[in-house]
């Protein structure tokens, strides 16, 4: 059957030097039965895990309707993925080639995790597999595991039925045994169970694995289409963020360093013309040109730091964040406990996002204090900025949140804003560590 890898037994030689066809077929039949039983037993384990997970999903889903179970949603979704991945690994050992279809970890924010799960086709297919495997897979697995036990019990029933108390002897399906004739009939039934096991073992294993191969395989056209659409959206966000960054750098150069350098050129030209007739005036212009050149150099350094802060390589993300937090005009605390090194592009994005959020706190929030928490958990970098200001932050109205959303989307991350009127404001950003 498809999906079951049958290992042929070693050939047995006859005295004539050739393998007996009858022995080869018998060995192959026994091998198929043992492989099928191993397959069914492994499927029974994952079916039990799927049943437990399905019960947990139903309980948490019911509690989430009243808001009690909502904090458990991320953990339940990770549980669903873990059980589905366990089934994929089992199928891979028997010849199927399945890879997890998840392109990013489960968000830790309950509302974000629930919204993403409802929009994710992979999660919906995992839940459908839970229902099928915890019912059909469990039933077939129990049948496949109990069938050889029943076959052995009934086949050898005449050997031990006399040791049973009177009135307790009987076949596996309730046939009463009072004499040797009925005991032999049970033994014949055991042979029938054995023949059924040889005939249907492989078919039962295929039926049990069918939901997994149908629902957990990410190679279906709809799944691939959704992933391609997600990649196209992410690519568009990257291009928008890149264009916005180029425009910012161009404005910084045009309005800052370029205008300063034009002033330096004018002052130097004026000094050259006044050098012979009025040396003191020329000296004054040169001093002004030197001051303007120093200011231009400072602005160029600031622009270069805006492209990629050199302190990221020297002190890491935690040290760089400590610098911008210390420079914030609003009293601000920093917590980087649990932060581990990530891809340089992610660290640079985390730095710019934090700097922009703190700038928003300074300009718009009217806050008296703020806090920044940056940590790493489950393959994600979490950035959380809180302030006790007036609230009302809305990504749709600008205030820097639009650019932050573009930077976040470029890394396939997520931005959530909780800012009621009157405050406080909590902005949370999640970025994949390796993006």
C-alpha cells in the first residue's frame, strides 16, 4: 500500500541454491503484518495525543468565549502544531516526505495568535486532522492492535481453556465453551482472525494514515497559493520600507549636510576674494566655514548612524538600546533580560523601532514615565514599549506607527497597539529572530 515501506526479509536458500517461492511469500506476508502492526501502534499513540489535544482545544475554545481561556490560546496552538509535527515525523519514517508548513512561530499575544490562526490555512488543516485522527485513526489503531491479541487468544484457546473457572470460558466474541468441540471452534475462529490480520493489516494501516497524508501535507495547491501570496505581501512591505528609508536618508542629506557644505563653499569663496584686500574678514569667513564643516560632519555621522548604528556591532542590541533609553527626555526603564543575539538585520530593525517608539513617547504622549522591554522567546524578538501618557495612538493616523508597521511587515513580524483614550499606551512588536 502507498505510504508503507515494506522491508523484504533475507532470502532463504534451499538445498538447490535458489530461494523457495513459498517460503519467500510466507516471509513477505509475515513481514508485512509486523510492519503494519508497528505502523498501527505508532498511529494509535499519535491518535491518543490528538484526542487529548482536541479535548484541550474544545475546552479552551469554550472558555475563550467568555474571555477566561483567551490567555491559553498561544499555548494550545503550539500544542496543536507539536502533535501534528509528531504525525508528520511518523509518516516521514514510512516513506512520505512532509515538512512543517509554518513560516513563523505562534505569536505570544493571545488576540494576535487567535486572529492569525483563523487566517492560517495550515492551522485549520491541523485542526481538521485532529478531528479525523482522534476518531478514525484511534478506532482503526485500536482494531489493528487488538486484532493480533484476539487472534492469538482464540487460536491457542484449547490449550488453556480447561484452567478457567466453570462458566468463565468463552471465545473473544462471547461464544460459550463447555466442551472440546466448542473450544476447537474458537480455535478455528482464531485462525480466521489471523487470516483477517494478514489480509487487512496493510489496508488498516493505510486507512489510519490517510488523514495525515491528505491534511498535513503542505504541497496542496491552495496551501502553496496562500504561502506565495504571503511572500508577495512581505516583499511589497520590504520594498515600501526600503523606499521610505531611502527618502529619509535623501531628506537628511539634502536638508542637512548638503546645505551646510554649500554654505562652506560660499564662505571659502568669499574668504578667497577678501584674502588680499581684507585679511581679517577672510579669517572670519574661514572660521565660519570651519564651524559649518564641523556641523556638516556631525550631521553626516548622524545620517550614517541612522543607516546602521555602529554600536550594534560594538556593544550589541542591549548596549545600543541602553544608550537611546538614557537619552530619552521622559524617565524610562529598560529590561533586556533573556535577549540573545539575532540576525543583524533584525537587531537593526529592533533598534530603529525602539528609537521611533521612544521618539513618539517624547513628542506626542505627554507621559511622565515609560518602560522598554526587549526579550527573545520561542524564535521571536519581543519589543514592548509602555508609557503612562494620554493614549489615543492609532497606526492609521501616522505618528510614526505607519513606518514601524512597514518595518515590522518587512520581517514578517507583527505589530499590536493598545492605546485607549487617556492612556496608558502599550505597543508590542514581534520579529522572527532569523529573518
